[in-house]
C-alpha cells in the first residue's frame, strides 16, 4: 500500500509575517543588548581595575583588558589606606554604615507599618489630611531640611554621631514606609478588622495577630527600599558627620578628592566595590521578593 505524502501549502502572507516578527524580535534583543553593554561598562571598568596593578592602569589606561591580577588593592582599601584623616582604610566607615543602616531600616519600617495600619484601618477626622502631609516628605528634597536637622541634632547632643544619623534616617524614611504600608493595608478587608474587634481584640492585638502576618510582601519591599536608600545616602552623612564617624559613602568621596599625588585607581575601585557589596547582596537574595511584593500589592 503506497504511502501518501500530504504537502501542506505554505501561506506566503503567514511566512512573511513570521519573518517580520523574527526580525523585530532580533532587533529588540540587539537594541537591549547594546544598551546593557553600555550600562555594564562602568561596572566592568571598576571590577577589572580593582584587580589590576596601578602601573598597568597608568600605562594602558582605565578601559583596558587586564594583564595582571592582584588583591593588594582590596586589602589596602579595607585596612591601610588613608581616608577621613586616618590611615586605617574604609573598614571603620563600612561598619559605621552598617551600624547606621540596620537599626534605621528596622525602626522606620516598623513605624511605617504602624502608621499605615492606623491611617488605613483606624481612620479619624483629619487622617486623610495627615496622610497627605506625610506623603509630602516623599517629594521633599533633603537639602531644605539640613538647617532644621542641624539645629535639632545640636540641641539633642547628637551632632557628629552615628546615633544622630540613625535618628535622621528614621524620620526621613517615615514618608516612604508609611506610604507603602498604608496603600498595602487598604487592600485588607475591613470586615476582617471589624470581626476581630467584635471578638474583643484591641488595637495592638489586631496589628500583631492579623495585620502583621499579612504584611511580609510589603515589609520586604520596604526593607529593601530603606536599606538601599540609607546605605547609599551621601548628603546627611557628609554634612552631619566628619572624620571617623562618617559612613562609607562620605569616605569614598574623601578617598577620591583627598589625594595629592597620582590617583589610586586600583584602591578607589576596590573601595567602591566594598561599599557596594551590602546593597548588591540585598538585591541578589531579595530582588525577586521585591518585585513579588510590588506586584502583589498592585494586584490587591
């Protein structure tokens, strides 16, 4: 019995449409890849220069494929290089930033969650106006608050101290944390809160037993946002602290501008990467939860 071969006719319009779709897809990927390379070029320069020796950088330029490998710049940047008036590297400033960022992130996130809970589930006359006033802090540039903060820190005896920076960042971060949490808590059904109040649960019991267990998505978003913003903040650190009390962002700028002789590109590159490690780790391990928390809050 002969096998019949059925040939499916080719639609020329469908084939042309498929080719156009493939060409447009290739064009989009090429466009994105081109700008990704441009965006990643500074990172490539910083990483390679942190492992190159300074004479090679001076001979071949900043943008060049490395021909040597050395870890001396990392140890020098961490423990020996002169910055902020001392020759102890940036490890002191690194731990200053950790000491500042961790408590400021935790406290501002917790206070923002409480504020959001109050403004969304325990409304009172004027609560919407209060929320609008707090939201203004999101759009307020930090420069206009420098003089008031200088007066407050001086009056409290917190000038030139990590505790003063923690206090500043807690208050400055309340606008963002309150906005995030309030908008998320609005999506929690009011009937759930009313049922808990009928059962005799009070303000704090409802918050700890009902609202907070539903909050991990937005709390993760808020923690990542606050940690990154506080760690990378420069203005308050350089204005309100000096010397050994400065965070790492201010120390990096001092390392860049305080050189009298040849610029230490290798040490500066290593110091920048050391300062970038905590935010990178936060996004590396929590980036997917950050996106998930934002989308979950939007869907609700």
